[in-house]
């Protein structure tokens, strides 16, 4: 599983260190007093530990006994156990549940894993029936995502048949927005067919106080751009332009922007991204050329603003990468 499994937020690291220090102090305090009478001056204390030492933590919880073999998650703090299990897929989680039966039957654990992986499902907001199992729900969500990545329509139909989702554009858009298990190619095909879901998905984005190229990157990170220019790309940019202006009314007034002007700037940014990042383009567009070409299409935009757009693409890279 790698060392990444042991990385914790600073707050949890501090809690683990304090717990370890308290238990070691309780066990070693009496020992040090007896030794101090015989040995005279006390020895210098060991340097402080700046990260959670799993080995010493396990020894403390086991009463100082040596531990051999695999780490038993039941001996670790609950938060650390959940962090480790969150890196596993459905198959590995089932195998882990066979080894650590208490964790495998912990409904709060499975509820946390479901909501951390799939942030929104319609079933979360309904009254759950008697005998409901979050472990079973986790497996169904995983199965549905695998089905979606093979066939988008069948995947959505599977979620609806299990009562996980309802056929409403807002519910489907929230599920897509808060889920990272759906393959972007299948998602693009599905959104191209369900424009009502696409409309709701765009409204979930908040571009307030974002620089235009960064907002466009954030947009294409959730809704991947098509590989070729066409009607679907034009639809995406049109919806993004209106949403960007809605989220930034002050910027629109200050710079004199409009959805049409943002539309032109977005296309200019995409073309500039291709020009600067493509190895096939030998003569790269200069900043002066970009300002001149963009000002011909968007007359109300200042040269300084367009120049900042060029600098962003030059330094950070493609807006749709």
C-alpha cells in the first residue's frame, strides 16, 4: 500500500503524538524514578518525534509486546484505520473485511467510505429501510461505476434499479459532480446525450473571483472537452461563458465583459494553448500577436487583460489538458 497510507493531516498527527507520549510517560514514569535513585543524575531525554511512529504506537497499545507479521488495523486509532481502508477498492475491502471482522461489520466505517467516494446519492436523503447495509451499498456503487465506464446508459439504469439515484437532472448532475470514479470518455458521451443534466452540472460550478484561464481549467477538469472542434465544444464554451459572467458580476462591469466576449476569449485561450504546447507548431505565437488578434474580436477588452491571459497560458499550460 506504500508510505502514502501513513500520511495524515497535521491535526491527527498531533493527536497521535500526544496519545503516544502520554502512554509512554505513564509506563515509564515509575521506572525512571527508581533508576534515578540508583544512578544519580538522569539521562538526557530522547529527541521528540515529529511524525506518528506506527511501530511505537502498536507497542504502546499492546502493552510493550513485540509485534510480528502484518499490522492489525484494530490496534490502530479508528481514524487511521479508515484512512488506510479508503485507499482500497471494493475487492480489497471485502478481503480486508474477512481478516478484520469487526471493521468489516462496522456500518459507520462503510458509511464513511461511501460518502467520501461518492459524495452525493439520492439514497442518502431518504429514510433507509430496516436491514439497510452501507457495505452492500458500497459494493453496488462500485459495480454501477464499472458498468457506467463500459456503457453509460446501462450504468445509470443500474443505479436507478437499485434505488441509488432518481431520474432527475439535478440529482444526476450532483452525483456526477461529486464522483471521481466515472470515466471521462463515457461521461462526455452521456452529457452530450443528456443536455438537461449538462445544464444542471454547469450551475454547480462556482467561478467567483477566479481568473478566466483558471476557471476554464476547473471547468474542463469536471467536464472534459472533446478532442475535436464541433457543436458539443461550442455548447460547453457557451454555457461556461454565461456561468462565468453570472458568478463574476463585478468583474463583468469593471472590464466591460459579456458572455459573447468571454466566449471569444475562451476560444482564443484554447487556440493559444494548442499553439504554445504543441510540438508540431514551430513558430509560436508571440504575446504581441495574441493581443492584436484577440483585440480584433473582443474590442472592449483592454490590452493589459489580454496580456495577462497570455502570461497565464505561457506559465501554467493548456486550459483543457
